[in-house]
C-alpha cells in the first residue's frame, strides 16, 4: 500500500513530498530518501479526527499524512489496533456518554465541588493572606466608590464605642467610616475583619444611640466570622482561585470580592447565618433587636416609596429586607 506524505528530515524545516510504501514483508520504504525500515520500528500516532497523522522513524525523520483512512486500513491489515481516542470519537454512543460525563463533572464542580473547595480553602488561608486580599480590595473600592465620611464627631464616637464593645477581646477588626453616593445606604465586611459603614446608612437611623447601626455591624461581623465574602469569591472564580492559591497569587480573589460586595451577591443562606450571628451578639450586649428591625423597615419603606432610588435598592439587594427577616428580628426583640 502506498500513501502520500510530507517528510521532515529533522535538520531543517523544509518539507519534502514523498510516497511511503508498506510491503507485505512488514517493511516501510521511502525510495526517494533511501529509507527501508521494519514496520515495528515506525511509530504511528493515534488518529484524532481528520488531523494529519504523524509517522516517526528511528533516525529522527518524521512524516505527516492526511490519508488517515488508508493508514487505518493498513493497520487493520497488519493486525495493529486502531486509536482508542478515535474509536471513542467515531462512536455516537461513546461520544454522547463522554458529553454527559463532562457536563455532570462541570455541574458537580460548580455546585458541590465548588462549595467544598471554597470552604476548605477559606479555612486554611492564613491571616496574612486575608489582610493582603482586603488591602487590595479596599484600594479598589477607595479608588472608585468610597469617599471621606462627613459624619459628626458625636456620630462617629457613639458608633465606634458600639463597635469596640462588639469586638472586645477580638483582634483584626476595624471600622471604616466612608461616604458613598454610588453604593448608598450600605455596610460590608472584608475577609480580614475590616468593616465599612456608609454615611448614607447612618442617615437612615431612627435611634439617637445608633443601636440599629450596632445591629448592622453585628450582622457584618457574622459575615467575617463565617468567611462569606471569601467563600463567595472562591466559588465565583474557582479555577482561577485554585491556581492563584497554589502559585501564591491572591489577586484573583482580591479582584472578585469588590464585584461581590458591589453587586450584592450573598446567598440567602449566608444572610441567615449573619442574621443569627447578629442576634447572638446583640443578646450578649443586652441590646434589643427591635432597633435593627426598625431600620430594616425604614429601608423597605424607602425602597417602596422610590423604586428608582438606586442607592436604596442597592442596599435592598445586598441585604434582602423581606418581611420574613424583619419578623425574625422582631421575634427576638424581647
């Protein structure tokens, strides 16, 4: 059997058009290049679709041929097996089975696998890494969304005292007062324990002692304790985060967290966990949860009065103020 091929001599990139002959004596001949070797000495690569097949000779010479069907035929004639990859590719049943398995694997990695990986990675990342991630995140937010706070000294003093009591005996927590017309009434926590509170949220407080704001800070502390933002960031960019973690590059996590905070991507499960944490913290401090419930009622009312108010709607999106949640806080008020 004869097949047409392109020969590379291994010394230059020049192509040589040749004809390869396979004899009944299991010899492979290329008369124009004076090649005569045993078939067993030639390595014929497996077929992959209709891509050119490569034949490697012992002296470093390589040939490429597009006559895949002829090569398959001579392999059958000489009792050599067909490529396993090509067998799978040629079988509709095996192909569909491979597609189903691939889709199932991707689904598993994006659900159960992603959750498991996110929880595992979040639990082992050292505090130094969390601080680095938070610093990078804070820098991005400062550049695009956050402005210096305009709260009065009295307001900052009362809220800071609440925060100090909330985090007493615990290291790593820090409260940042900022104004953000873009983000509106909001508060969010970074993985390191830095918590940002906007003037726009403080302005909605109906309590002179800001006990409702204390409730919000306790809620955000819950996000830190449960590593919610970090787990969401890892889930969002699971492949990139794994590679980045192995390589020591945390920039993938740092660039994902701002998107989560701004686009309000916490799940209902995470919000419930943070709410439960807030209730426990307020109970320890002897502060009623009714103040937090009232603040949520104000936010819900504001959102209802002005559906086009993007600032209020932003807070509503990041902290879903459903009647169920308001009822939850009211139920613990006493």
